[in-house]
């Protein structure tokens, strides 16, 4: 059939199984929005308050559903407002396609009204980007963008659409989209054999698990692998949920705010098996002392991550699910490391996360929340102390149900991501654990929550300060609290009400279970303003540049 570029975009989205897009209209994308209006029975559009909210919503939708998230914006400032969300998705390997409008092809490069070189701007933060200058290549470009976003290590792809391309017409023929296959072109038998020999020869194996396991949907394979090799496992922040927090082999987070147990085991093991993780500086800290007693096996789909931060003894490049399945098949009989696992159990008894007076209120609130949540809940966070508390104190038992900005650390991420998670999972409860500093950055998305009657719970951990920055100022800058005290009082309950969202207060002496139970029982959006002490801290903590087994805030047993 002979149709316009805008209609081709709609047809290609339908081909890819897209049912929801997040965005904000403008002049350069009016033809596309007209096509959306005509196809509103096929694709749902969620109008956010700001384009950044749309990009975070597409991110949250993708992480929580496993599908590709789609966002769109107009040219110029609309496009640049997507940039932070695109960078967030890029750092955390989230499959996303961003569609931006632009001026017509003859006006490109002439500093036209609302023109920016968005492909140039986003080149470092996308897997690939395109500008379409010929309508006959549009359908092919759309299909390629979705393939790139999903294959190998997932990530965001941007397509820039000059306005005349969406108006011009050409022939379109529907194509059946093939499922993206696991990337195994670099997977070698030799690397698997070397890894297997190292595993069988190890007496003290330890697994460090990252978000790559979740992206590859390999949690079942991981659980079997851990049992077969009789190994404990820790996770990065992005790996939360890859292995159930209730699994006896799980030792908690590793790195700057990891558990004492995880950090000691990484330092004591003779073989560190790194699965779908990238050796972030927040995990490694002092590189020269990281896993100093161990040989390192690095399993990852992205060859660019191999030996980038930490030198590995053996690397296996390929889809994590395929690699783990292959290793599981070749492990003919389970291994046993009884003495090592006894040491793990001993460490767990000696070094639980003790909060004492530090973070006690936050732990109490989060534990009360978890006791009330139904199964299949999603936890989304902003960035800061509350983010670490949510990772530490909530039990994460399902992969893809803990959504947080790990790589970029984007304050303001949570509200948009919670919208995306709720839209993608309408029957689940979604809770955004927020800090007052982060929440004020994108609290305008309360309008979106109200508009679409999304039953998101916003748990606002309110300490009237930029808590994580204040913690660093306390510990490393002699208590010089430069621009971190948020002493402009905001009535968050009144603000929520102004947007049409229910607000509740949880004072320092209130029973969190009673208040949160009331909030959840309403079955609608609720903002709960939780008063927490000004100087609660996130412990344990590794000072910047220190070895990870030298931790602050860990009382001796």
C-alpha cells in the first residue's frame, strides 16, 4: 500500500508488537501525532508532563516488561529533553527506541527554528542512531533500530525524523519480524573449556552477578549453576533480583555499599566468576586490591567490557543464558565446597547488616512496606540514600522487579520509570521509593499519574536534605554542608492534592505499617511523606579508593 511516512512509522511499531508509546507533541511531529490519533485503537499514547519523564517511562516499561520501550518528542528542546533518559538507558543496557522530530530536510544545518543535531548529541549515549532523509528507507530503518536495541547487549537507539519525511508517501509492505537471536558469534569452545577447568579446580569460588543476567533472562540458569558449582553469589545494584534475596547462597550487594560478607568473600575467594557485570568503580573501588587472591572468569555478551576495568584470567563472550546453559550441561556432577560454604555461613552470622541508630527508621519503613505488598510487586527508586536502603532492606525475589538508575545515577528517574512500569504491568503494585531531593526534580509527573489514574505509590523518604551528598560531606568534607540542606519547606501532601493525588503523612513516631496499609488499601495513587532523621546514613560504606574489605560502619561481632 502507498502511505505517508507517519503512517509507516505506526505500521512498523505495530509490526514490532508495540502497544504503548510515551511522549510529548510539538510542531515537528504533528504528522506523526495525527497518525497516532487515527490509530489510537492500535497504539496507546501516554502524554507525560515533560519529555524527560517520557524517556524514563519508556525505560521503566522496558525493564519491567522485557519489551522495547518507545518514546517520542518534537525537535529542538523536545529532543534534547530526552537526552538524560537516553543516557540512563544506555548506561543500564535498556532496550529503547526514541523517535524525534526535526525540521524539513532542506532546512537541516541552517540553524532553523527548533533545530538541533540530535544524532550528533546522542552519538555517545546510543547503540546507534539514524536520521532519515529518504522516506523509502524509513521502514527498513525502523526495523533495524528495533533489532539493534534488542540484540546482544541491549540499549537505546534514536531515529531522527525530518518533518517532510513523515509527510512524503511511499509504498509499504508489512513484514513478519523475526525474534532476535542470542548473540553467540564470539563464543568459543576453548573459552568454555578453560572456564570449566578453572571452576572444577577451584576450592573457594565466588560469583559476582550483574544486570546482564536479568537482561538475558538467565536467572533460572544462574540458580542451577550456583547449585552445581556449590558457590555463594553477590550482586551489583543492577543485579538485584537476578538471584533471590531469600536464596541461602546470596550474600547481598558487593562494593561501596555492599555487605561486609560479600566484600570479604570477593577478597578471600580463589576464583571470581563475573556474570553479566562490568566491574563498575562503585564495585571495584581500589582496582589493585580487588579480588587479589582470585583468578577471574568474565562472562559477558559485550566484548568491549572484557579487560576494560579489571584484567580477567579467562573470558567467555556470549549471551549469558547460552553460556550458563552450556556450562550447566558440561558439569556432569555437582561440585562440593563444604568448608568454603561453612565459612560463608559463619560470615553471615558474624556480619549481618546492623543499622543500630543509623538508618533504623528507613529500614523499619521499608520492612513494613514489604510485609504489606502483594506478590509480583515492583520497586522503583530515585537516586540517593533511599535507593541504597531499598536495595539493602527489601527482599528482591524476582528478576526485573527492581528498577533503578545504576550506571548514570539519575536523580528524577523514579517517577517516570514508575509510570512506565505501572502502564506495562497494570495488575501489579508499583512503588517508587524516592528521596525529597530527587523527587522535586520530576514531581511534575504527578500530573501524568493523576491523568491516567495510575495506582503508583510514592514513598517519599523526606529528610530535608540531599542525604547521600550530606553523608559524604559528613565523612569526607569536615561537615561542610554546602548547598545540601533543603530548608525551603514543601508541603508534599498539599502538592500531591493539587495534582489530584492522595497524600498521607508518616511522622517519626507513627506506625509505618498502619499508614502504609491505609495507603495500599485505597487502590489508587498515593504519596506518603515519610519523615526520617536528618543524619541517617547508608552503611556499610567503602571510602573512595579504599579496598572493598575495608568498610565503614560495620561493628565488630
